[in-house]
């Protein structure tokens, strides 16, 4: 026996091009007796089990420690250590507590460990029918080795990649791997080129695909990680977890803030040293400035805002698996959508019928037997359309499948094409209102004959009826006559039939032809000679995996929102372009289509340009899907990728946001995605984008509200150092203000509703800063107001004879009250809160009430006075505090009003 060649266990070694005998020889197999048990055991040791290698993720401890990996937290940790060593352990504990709160929140909200590899492994835990030692046995698929002889039949999941050596009417559904919506007819003895795409390799059967019809046998050529599905596993593992637009912007903002804080702290320390201030006082002032400038509560506020977005999306049937994905949806510029099962229903549907020289349309979609058949827009009566009735009857009876209802959802048990024929007949109530003759015999479909025929008993002493379906060429070659509009036989007009078939094919429909014949009354069997000629042509049925009606509306809404939608599919270019036109992906422009084979010929730079301008990508491989996402990202796009198959998983993981289908999607796709649609409805993506935009608006409001506090506190400390005054607020009091205001007030902005026209504006530019020029100016203005208010009242209280603790308490309260009134400004960054609804956010008043109670406790509770170095203040002091806060509110509203007036004038001038 020949030794098995080394290094051959990979599907890309051209197995699909080799004749079966060559494959058997190279793998030292046997087409009759299979491998011996001893040889199989030896190969199992050599190649390992037929399972995917699980890759370890980060341990819980590592994920927890990584939460500390933040420049701003580093500053707080250093400040905590210095404060502990040189000053007060209580203050140090409070600073460290602020760090710990953010770390714990980040750890809790971090996305679950990636499980895509495990899901892929689960797709291969099955049994296989294998021939060993000349005996057909069932073994765990994990024990398969290269060279094994595996038997396949309808209903089997292919357990490994194999080169087929025998087929009988074998059809395999490969949608999960290639995106091809219809089952592929396999042919063991076909001749293929080396560059034949995966979807066209009819001589191969691939692991994780499903046998829908017929039987076959194949030699295993690849197992485990070496299979096509294993290669996808590698792609998932190598795809990078990209930062979202939000995390990129916050990371950039954090780095910028880090440099500013360190610079200001250094300046503060140098000024104090130049003034010969005590070293400890100078160091604590520098620490106070650093602590004041850090928005400690911002990470928590961002997390809560995203979590609220998750809840809102869940109510709209979109489950978020990875928290930052909420915001990413709002900045999406391109959606790369898988066709099968996402834009379409993944259920073949008859849409056109040609019979008796007339063309009919069907309503309803999918396998659900609801709808009707129409001619020129009017429902038809089968009694008046005899040719149509016979064409439908042929599709119903020349059929080996059945429709089944599971949990309110109709599906096909058998071939999807036959399921579509049954559904079409049911729409005409053919199964209820007409007697159906029982079947006696059948000729199953074979690829070399391109037809199927069935023999039926029409009743005692009556001729037996033969119904046939198949390719247009195969059926017409056996027909002498055809049914006319009245149901009478007439000479067969072959040219007219071909013209009608071409018209249907041009619409992207898969066309089947139907015929009828007669046999003597006592005939009990049917063979190919019986249907070689003399048949009557009945008509054509054109079917397609139709677009979801709601997907058409959703695509239009996305386009209005400035989001480009691109279709990626494993289907043929003609079918894909027809569906794309029906959905409206062209947007009124000429539709551009690029095939996988054309993509292979393009350089990286040329492909980037092609990816930008092309709308439909047909017959693409998993690597090409991944390459497409990367190409669009290289142009600065924020890419959302939708899909439901194994082949979509690498691109789902690489995309800025991966969107998987919850019902029809594979475990692999769901685990690789950031978001899962529980209703498999493309329209849900539109709703999720809307929610994402609302979330980013609220995040912007929170950041715009939070930063002035830090700016103001920093200016207060810096001013005190410059003029040589005592610090108006202490580091521990700054921490109190930052954490308490964000906890009580910042979170309420997360509950703000979406502003009008949110889906009419274009996507945010990926490189646009979080805060634009207007908000930066506003942040500085409010910061200066806080500095003036806090320092003025601090000095006022000292001049009036108040203690240092009392003066600092007044300074802290004026900072908080300005923040309370500024919160009302930030409910809308453009409009007054009275224009968006003063009471539309009930949590606003709950938060303000909670903040007032906290400040009363800060001011008047003895134990808080002791911990936070505060003291009770007078009623007159509160009057001065509220006056300054109200002035700040009026000034910001005046600024917003002036900007609205200016924007209105500019718009009027443009008109």
C-alpha cells in the first residue's frame, strides 16, 4: 500500500481538479473497502483528531488588570500613593476608590470572551458513516482521517472536507460556507480548473455543509484545522479587534488630557518652588490640580450611557454583545450586507409563471403558503386557466419535499426549489380544491439528465399520467406539443418558450420547465425511454430567494441617512444584481458588480478604489469579504458587516461592528458579531443606527457637561498658586464634586430622548473630534465662570470672617450649583430645554434632587464635614451661590439663541 503523502492535508492543494482515482492513489485509500482500522489509527496519530483547535482567551484576572491600563488612571494611582505616603491615608483611599470604581465597572461591562472558535468546533461534533475494513460503520466525526471513505445521504452534515468519488442526485446546501442560496448539484467526474471558486467546486463536499438530496461517497482530504471551515477559524483568530470610533476618540482625548495635566502640574510645582513655598504644600497643590483636571466619573458615565443604549436596542430586537458597538452604529458610513438570509429571506419563492402563452405573478414570499396568483394584477380562477393549473400541478406532484410549520415559521423538509413549487401550488389551493393522483413510480433527478419525472394513477381504467420538471433545454427536447391558453394542445413553439425563459432569467430568476405525458393504464414503472419524447409542454416557473419587503424600506432609510449599503454574496452576479435592483441598492445610479474572480486579479490599491465605487460583490470567498472590509476601513469608513453564515464570521469580527442574524444565523456568526438581530430583520439595523446616533448625542452632552467642571477646578487651583492664595478646594473635595455630580447628574443625560431629524443628517465623520469648536468654546466659558464664581465667593467668605473650611464649602457648592444649572443647558446642545420639553426627562429632576441632598449632607452632616473638610454655611451664602449659577444658565442660553439666529440667517441667504 502507498504511503500517505505528507503536507497534502489542505483543501487548497487542488483536490477539486484531480480525478477520483488520482485522489485515492495519493491518499492511499480504497474506493470499496476504505482504510484498515490499523491505518486509520496511525493516521489519527499523524494528523490528529478532526476537531478545531480551541485557542485560550484572556483569564479573568488579566482582563481585570487590563482595566487599569489607562493613562488618566495612572495619574490617579500615583496621586493616591503620594498622598498616602506624604499626607492623609483617608484622602489617598478616596482617590484610589475612584480608580477602583471605574475599573470594576469596566470589568463588568467588558464583552464576553470570544467564543467563535468554540462555536466552530461545535459544528463538527457529529457522527459520520465511514467504510473501514470493508464494513460500513458509524463513528464520531472526530476520528475521521485523510483517506477515509465517507458515505453521504440526504440530511447528513458533511463531517470533513472530501473529494467526491461517487454521486447520485447529490445536492448540498453550502449557504453557510459560500453564501450560495440554492443547493449545489455535485458531480464526482466533472473537470475543474485550479482557480475554480469555492462555490463552483462541484467535485467537493465541505465540512459543516448539509446534504439536502441524493447520495454520495467521498475520500476525506482535510480534517480539523485544515478544512475550509478550519481555515475560517484561522481568519477569525487573526482578525483584529478594532477600536470603535468612540474608543479611538476617547483614547486620543485621554492622551491629550494627560499631557495637559502633567504640564499644568509641573508648572504649578515650579511656580510654588519659585515662590519658596513649602515642598509638601507645593506637591499637594500640583496633585490637587492633576486630580481636578481628570474627569474621574466620565468612564462610568460613558458606560451607563452605552448600557442604556443596549436596553433601548434590545426593546427594538437588537441584542448588543459588545458595549461600544452601541455608539459605533451611530457613526456607521457603510453597511456591507450579506444577501442570503439578510437582505433576502433565504426561502426560494416562485415569482413568475408562464403557461398557455400568458405570464402570471404570485404574491407572498417564502415558504408560507399564503398569497395568490394574478394575471395583469387580477386574481385568477384556475378553472379558467387550465394550462396554469397543470403547470402548478406538475410542480406539486413531481416533488419529493414537503412544507412544515415550526413555531409559526414555515420551512421546507427537502430541496428549497421543490419547497417553492409546493408553496406556489398552495397559493392556488390546488391541494384542497383538486383531487391529486397518487404516485406510482418516479425517475429521480440526475445531473446528467437534468430532469425528474413521476408516474401517477389517474383512476381505474384511465391512462397513467407522467409529470416532469427540469431544465428548459431538457424538457423542450422531449416535447412535441404544448398547452395553449384554453388548455388545448398545440404544436410546441420552442422559440417562444426560450424567449420567455430568457426574460425570466434576465430578472435573476431560476427557471424550471414542466411537461406532461401519458402511459397505458396498467403501467407500474417508469424509465428514461418512456419520457424520451412525445410530451406536452406545460409552462415555466421562475423562482428566486426574494428580498425582504422591510429590507427595501430599511435600505432607503439608510441611504437617506447618508449610509451606503453594499451587497456581498456567494450567488451569481446576475442573481445578485437583480436582487440589488429590487432592493434599491443602486440609489438611482448604474449598478456596479464585481465578482470574486475579478477581485483576485486586482492589486490592493486597485481593490481599494473598486471597493469604494462598487455596490454588489458576487461569488466572493471569506478572505475576500475580509479584504473588502479592510479596504473600506483603509479609506476611513466605519464599516458595519451583516451576515448569518460561517463564511461571514471573519469579516464580522474585522468590521467596526458585526451584525449577525439570531434566527437563521449560525453560532459562528453570532459569536463573532458585536450585535445580533433577534428577528433577522434588516430593518432592525435602521432602528439600531437611530438608537446609536441618539447614544452618541447623549455621550456628547455628558462630555460637554463634565469637562467644564474639570477646567474650572483646574483654573481655581492654578489661580490660587499664581496669586499665592490658599487652595479654595482640596483634592478630596474635588474628587467629591467630580464623582458625586457625575453619579447624580451626569447619568440623567443618558436618559434624554432622541432629537428630531436624527436620521436626516449625514453620518459623523470618523475623524471628527468629540467636541467641535462651539462646544470647546462653551467648555472654556463655563470653566472660567466656575473659576470666577468659586474664587470670588471663596475670598468673599474669608473677608466676611468665615473659616477656611466654610469658605471652601461655599466654593465647592458654587461649583456644584453651576453644574446643576449647566445641566439644564446641556439637555440640548442647540435648543432650549423648553423647546425639547421641559419635563420630557423625569430622571432629570430625580438627579437634581439627589444632588441637592448630597450637597446638604456634604455641608451639614458632621461625619462628612470631618472626612471631606467641609463646614456648615449660612442661608445668605446659598443666595449668592444660586445667583451666580443662574447667571451662568442665562449666559449659555443667550449664546445658544444667538447661534440659532446666525444659523437661520445663513440658511436664508443660501436659499
